[in-house]
C-alpha cells in the first residue's frame, strides 16, 4: 500500500509542477517518477552513457545526512557527485550519500575506484533493491550548474532512496535543466 500511495504522491507533485511551470515532456516525467534505473533510461535514449566523478570523499554524517540515511550522527558515509553524460553532452547531475557500513567491500571498491553509475554497480553485484522517490521539484540553478550544463534554465530535481533489506542503502538527488529532454 505504501508504494501505491508514494506513486500517487509523486504523480500529484508532477501535476503541480506542470500547473505552475507548464507542461513537461513524457521523458522529463519518466526521469522524475521512475522507480527503476535512470542509467538504463538514459542508455536507451542516448546510447550507453558514461559518468564523470566530480567529487568523492568520505565524511562523518551530520544530523541532516544521518536523518536521510537513518544512521547515527558521525557514522561514515561516502559523498559522491557525478555527471552523467554522453560524449561531451552533460545529461544529469547526481549527488549521493551512502552509509559505508551497509556496503560490501567489492561494491565499495567499484564505487570509489571506477566512474561507474550506481545502477550498473547494483546490477554487477546482483543487489536486490528498490527505489523510493521522495521528492520532485523545480529549483533555481546555481553558477556551477549553469556552467556545467551551459544552461540558465531552472532545474528539474528529484531525490530518492535505494532500499535494501529494509534500510536506506543510498540517498540520491538528481538534477537536470528544465530545457533538457523537453522534446522527447
């Protein structure tokens, strides 16, 4: 029942975005609402995509991150910022927080050492999980993302959890300019 309620909430949130900001393309709505792999969707739309890791570091969870991940303050987390792209075309900017205690050593190694999307790492290790979309929104962009995307457009964003064994394995926020995927 929770899944259906959450799905309905996300669809309602997308409808509100459209009411306030104009119609979104089907592709934009799919990228915001999917509870599957965004990497796979981008691969289908663009051919196999790549990622570039912009930032990767270990941190101690502050109160906000601990609450997002349902862990204790000061637990170790991996903070990663990546850009999904096809050739030189940026597609989606993603930020993730991952509690290190919930990762196996091989997963951790691929996450840290390789420019590999999380969806592909999950598939590589046959990790059964589900995605739970928490929020969709339109946000103002910032100077860094304006340069990265070469766009002044506001950003379509979503954040979601990847759940494994009833616990948050990964929290992710994905963003892309409102003028991206608008014709598809």
